[in-house]
């Protein structure tokens, strides 16, 4: 299932010249030779004027500022000149839009809708060799595309050097998202760890740092050594789970997107605490974030009028993330690293026998926007 596709009105703007332009109040209607029409708001046209006075030509940034006028400027004359749209404005300005100006502006307007693909029942994350991602342009592009689409990929042949996950980010040009809880988290079985990750208990599906209002949106989990019995990696596509609940119990998603819950993570030196809903949606109602951490979730006010509705919806979600049908499970061998869109993909670990050998994992964080940014620069999308 594909979601978050570009809006069709901006994705298919004609690249050839219109043959007629007429003003109808606060709209300009454009007609193309094949009969296609577009009706464009005049305020939008004034605000997006492409002339050198309305843009900072050195940087491409907006200079024209609608807030300078007491009244929104009106179009006083509209015509076509050699395929370009000419408009005179009540503020004394004149604008000229060539056909390729519209193509460029509407391309920009349609950007940032990165198509994602919800996991199928037999989903397996794509695997990319560490050296190839670092050194080969095409492999790096394929790695980023897969990670953006699926929310997860695996890097293989990483070796077992400490800090390699940070060096990976440095080599591909993605900054680390630091926290006061250690820049590089060492996860191994030890008696004085500050959270459940440092025990040999199973970890239910979660994303890290639900205790931040903006949790890290990207996470790397590098398995350095894995000699224990058990401890398989488990992942869940949180967006797929939420989409499925949306189909049958849409009101549950409304509750999860509305009721704020507190999460807390603390160590000897730092505390993070946030109160936020478990589901984040964009202005179109599309699901763009899941926050789920059984271990960090704090009690809700017992007198909260939303308590019962919340627990009903939360139970549905918790059952779904715990359902093996929604999970992939595999052994994280030494030298393998998970790359996660952490606002989408939950990670988990089966329990293991801490006395059966050593198991050492390191994780660190980044912002997923920086992967999108690198992808846009690599592919030329950032034109
Ligand atoms: Fe975790
Ligand atoms: Zn202008």
C-alpha cells in the first residue's frame, strides 16, 4: 500500500504554454491548447512572483512580504505574452510567469511528500554492505531510497569496532542527534544499567526516547558481538499497524492522536520527560508518527475523563504491536546494523540468557530529515 503521495493538482502541471488567461475576481483561469484548465488564486500569484525584486536572487529566498500591505493586492490587468502570464497589481507591481516558472513553483509545492510503502506480510529489510554504502554513489542512493520507503534497512559487514555507527554517519554526511544520555549507547548485560536494555529481559516493541517531545527520528543499532542464546531482533512497522486499526476502529486512532501521555527516561545524570499523544498525524490526517514505549510510559491521571477511551484504544495498539503477524524476527549477527526511521519503525528484542555468552550492541541517533536531505542532493531532487 502506498501512502503520502503528492497531490495530483500540483504533480501534473502542464509544461507547455497556456493559450488563454482570464481574470474572474480573485482567480485567474488559464486554458491550454488541449482544453486543460487551471484556476489560480491571485494572492498566491502575487506572493509567488518570480521577479528579481520579489526574490533575493543571490539565495533564492522570498523577499516579497504580504504583511507589508494593509489590503491584499488585487490583480488589475491579466494577459498573455508569448505564453507568459502577465499581471498588473494594485500595489503598482507587475509580474510575469513563464510556463517553466509554474512548473518549477508547483514542483516545489509538491515536494516533501516522500512515498512510503507499508510492509507486506513477507517483508524483509533490504541489506547493504557497509563499504559499498560509504564508497559507491549508486549503492548509497539505493540504501537511502529503501530506508525512506520501508522505514528500515540493514547494513552488513560493519565489523565489531566500537563507535562504528557514529563513523558511518560521519562518512555519509549525516549529523548525530546527541542526548545527555551518552552520545553512543553501549547496550550489554550488566547489573547497574539504567534501563531494561541492560538486562537480559525481553524488550517489547518500542521506539527510543518517547520521553522527548521530538524523539530522535532516526536510529542506528549496531550489533558488535552476539554469542548469546536467544535475543533475536524484532521490528514492527508502526504505520502499518496504525493503518490497519484505522480501517476497523478509526475512533481509536482519534483517541491515540488526542490523548497526551507522559514518558520519562532518566539516568544518574539526566532526565527527559515529555507529555504527548502516541499518534501524530499531518494536516491531511495521514499518520506520520508513532510513540510507543511500555517501559517509559508514566501513569495517566486516574481522574482523566479520557482514561477509559485511552485504555481501550491503547489495548488495541499494544495487542497489534505484540502480534507476531505484525512482527519480523531475525538474529542480529555481529557486524550488522539496523537503520530505522524511528518515528515509524519499532524495535524489540527477545529475552536471552545473559550467562550464555557476550552480546554487545551500540546505538546512536540522527534525524531522518537529514537522510531525506542527503537523498535529495544525491538524486538532484534538490534542484
Ligand atoms: Fe530501544
Ligand atoms: Zn515581483
